[in-house]
């Protein structure tokens, strides 16, 4: 039965070290294929095809990798190094999975909905956890988990891991009591008075007080002498 997973083609790579820069100039992406019980294999991928694929796929998505035209095997895009300026991939790690063995992965949390504490209260959403750890079979790995921020109705409300809806095919490994998100109240602006202005205000207040005291000490104009 044919797979509906996206496909990638790879070829064995002999070039390693700094010489791989030449491969990148030729439009090739250096990568490594590895897995439990397998020797690590250096390969190259079409850099453009890989970049398009990774942008289209979510986290923890499986890909059918064919090496040197042989039968494809399911792999997980384990890690991608990107150029710090162009953000294009410069190296990839591909993990060969066994479809009958569970895996432990980090699943990104995606905020959904609107928080009254943010929209109406002017607060700032603080997402403490960006992902949770789960265990599942390779074809049951969640690509993301929703973070229902509509439950953050005020500044005292918090969302915990236990509030997340975890797919039934996955086992949650992160502590359910961990706080995932909350809303910070808006900052109160404190207007600082310059020392010169503060000193001038104090001097003016003192002068007014002295003038008032002097006025109270003078005799009325119609008083008897």
C-alpha cells in the first residue's frame, strides 16, 4: 500500500567538514540520517525541495525518505540548522523511525481564541511553556496542541498543562500542574519629576508659606496703636 506521506530523495555523501560549503553553493543540503540500531549516514538533499517541505509541514510530521533510489523509509525531521541571516537550512538531521515503537517528542503549543484579560483588560499574554512532552507512535504524534486562552478571563487566571486537550493516542509526560500561560496586568506609568523642577516647586511652596506667616503677623490697618 502506497504512503500518503510527503517524499524526499537523498544521495550518499562523501564530502564532509568545511568542504560541504561547495555543496551548498551547488544547491545541495548536507544532512545526516540516523536511528536506533542504524549507522549514521551522511547524505545530501535538494536544498530548495527540503526548504519548501519543512515550511509546509508541522512539527513531528513524518516524511518518506528514499536513499539512492532505494525503498523509502519513514523519517522524522529531527533538527534543522539555519543560517542566522537568511534563515535558510544549512544542515538537517533525519531520524529513521520504527512505526511500531513509541517516540517521545516536544509538541508546540498554539494559542487559540481571545483572552478577555488581554482584549478588555489591556494585559499582556505570558506563555511560560512553548511546548509539552508527549509519547506516541510515530504516525500518532501531534503536530501541535491548542492553548485555549479564552479561559484567561482576568489577571488571577492561569492555564495549566492539565487544562490542555491531549490527543487520546498520545501520553502526556509534562507535569500536569505546570503553569502554561497567564496574563500580566498593564503597567502603571510613573511620571518622574526632574530634580530641578522638584526643588523649584519646594522653594515656591516655602516662599508662599513664609509670605502667609508674615501676613498673619502684621497688625490690621484699623487696629489701635
